């Protein structure tokens, strides 16, 4: 009986292995989409626009200020910086003047220079750790750092669209540092 149990276990192990090798299989169809098309956010109408270092207030009463970007050197363990691109850092200030707490866990900032899309840099050495994980209570404010790796040259146009919960909220425009 013991060899029968071993045989059943071996059959189960082989079946599980075959099932797992089928997971994540590639597609035979060729994709004609470029990487930029794959990461490009859908165009959305923003609720308010402004410039760097200026408070941009949306109809709900929430105010956003994005500082003018400055160049920085990513830390040793940073993620997201792309060789040959400009590394931009800026501060995000949010004041909740609305009537409800704001969930910031889905907050994203999409950067676009005149040359192409920017990607997020996560860098604990420079305090760029993404969006806060705690809700922002009514009447409270929060500040945090954000980093982007952008194509382009200093002085080139830069647009940042801040989105939360899948909705474009504000767009801030200025220049690459």
C-alpha cells in the first residue's frame, strides 16, 4: 500500500508541475504597440490647472502645491531612474479643505516632457517613497517628496498630472530643471 501512496504523490507532483508550466505562457501574436503607448495614461480632463509653487484648489476644497522641480542624484538603492534622463525631485503639499478624509493610497503623478513620458523614482535616501498610506483628515495638511526620471533637456516644458482614485485632479506645468 505504501508504494501506491508514493505513486499517487508522484502523479500529483507531475500534474502540478505541468499545470504550473502552462501559467504565464507567452503570446504568439506580435504586438505593434510601443512601450510609450503601453504606459501612456488615458487622456482625462483635469479639475484645475496651475504652475509650480502655486496652490491649485479643486472644487471640493482640496488644495495642491507642487514645488518647482530640481535636479538630484538618486541614492545607491533608488529604483526607476533611467540612464541618460534628467532626475527631477519636487515636494507635494496637500491641504484637505473638503468635508471628507482623502484616501491618498492611489495617488499618482504622471509626468510628461516635450520629449516623452517620465517614470517614477522611488528613493528612500532622498525621501521619495511614494504616496502616503494614511487618509488625510479634514482640515489637515501633508507634505512629501516625489521623484521622476524624464527625457529632455533643462528648460524643456514639463507637465505633471496628479490623479487620485483613477480621476485626474490637477495639472501643473513648468520647465525641467
